[in-house]
């Protein structure tokens, strides 16, 4: 087979979803076998790429009992992946799990989480209607801010969550989440009140519920942000 024939052959194979070729004699006889047999001959991991779209369970399985960064050895009890509607129009992204979240394995279940639930209900939704996750999936010791290497290691899984869910609106809760998503050092006070385009969604930064527990006067600003969220969700 000359070079032009080989090029055309590979182009045709690619259109059929074949990931590559092999010198194995069995490859040349696979046309007489069923589709299942053809998939079995692909390299490990290629079968999912050809037959199964990305889902949250796949992302969670890939994350596994993660030991990619140092947090796994600094006292975390479990990974806090995310919770809610996998097809949600609205997604909330916080900073990292706290003590209660580390114990229960669910984001925003402590006092700040109870306030977040009230905020969600104030715009006519429930926690089951939205999806809630964090930039970091493991609790940093003593609830310290995540460090840059921890963010860089963990954030690809958040990006995959966002790409699977495809929310129309993302709310970044607090300075850290907003900075991590928007790649900025601006404080939340400067970022909030604006709408940003982000991975096919509209991103709205606002104050973290934990901040509101310490500064109740800022609830008015959060309510203004949530009215904007509600407006975006009701637009065609």
C-alpha cells in the first residue's frame, strides 16, 4: 500500500471511530467479528472514548481515592466530590470542604451550607435543583486556604464537572473560588456585581455564606447577585 492509499485508509478509519492501527494479524480479520470484538482490540481506555460520553460517575471514578496532592496525608477523612442535579442549570462553586463536609462527604452542610440552602430557596429553587461543588475536593488542615499546587492538581476535576453538567449559570462563592475560576487576584468586592463568560456559562461571583455569617450586612449585596442569577435563568 503506497503512502496515498495509506493516508486515505487512515482517514476512512478515523471517520469510523477507529483510534489507530495494529500490526497484530487479528486486526486484519476483525471485520468478520462483532462490534464487541473490535472494541476489545482497542487500547485500554479507548473503548470509553468511543462509546461512552463523559459523566459525573466517570469523573468520580477517575478521581478515585485521590493521593495526587499532599492533602490526602494531612488529615482529610474523605473526598467531597459534589452533590445535586447532574443536569442543573445553576451550579455553585465554593472553596474547599470544611469540618462538617469532611465528615459527611457532602459540600456545604454546616452553618454556611444551611445559609446557602436558604439563598437557593430564596430564588425559588431547592438544593436538588442545583449542583454544588468546590474547587478543592479535600479539606485543608484547620480550614486553611488551599495552596496553589493543590488548586492546580484538583481543578481539572472541577472543570470536568462543569463540562458534564453544562450549567447556564455558575455562582462562585467567595474570593478564593472566584479567583481560581477567573484567574485573577482581584478581591470579591471588586468582582461581584458583574457577569463573566465562563466555559459556556455565565459566571457570577458573590460573597461566601461563611462570610455572611460574620458580616450579615452583606446579605443585601448577595441578594442583588441572586436576583441577577434568577434573571439569567429565566431568560430564553
